[in-house]
């Protein structure tokens, strides 16, 4: 085959390849969602701090005695 013929054949092959639709990209695997951590339990020290803060709010007049007693009962029940 003459050079022009081979050149024309190569160009035709390239054009034909360019006109063919490309393969769709492979679907990338999706990462599994990260596990949701359970809420951390408050330590005893943190619960004691909560009681101290509640007492301070009671002393400052922000909480009534009834509100203080209800919140204190919740904290103590969670210990």
C-alpha cells in the first residue's frame, strides 16, 4: 500500500475511533457513611459540676426552688 494510502487509512481509523462514543466512566464505589457515635455519657465530675451550677442559679434567683429540685432530680437520676 502506498504511503498516502496508509496515511489515509490511519486518519480514517482515528476519525472513526473519535466518532465512537467513549465508554461511560466506571461508577466509583461510594464510601459507606461513617457510623454515628452515641452521645457520650457525662462523667460523675461533670454531673457534679451541673449540680453546682444549678445551685448557683438557685442562689442567684434565676431558678425557683421547684425548678432547682426538678433539675437536681434529673441529674441525680442519671448518675
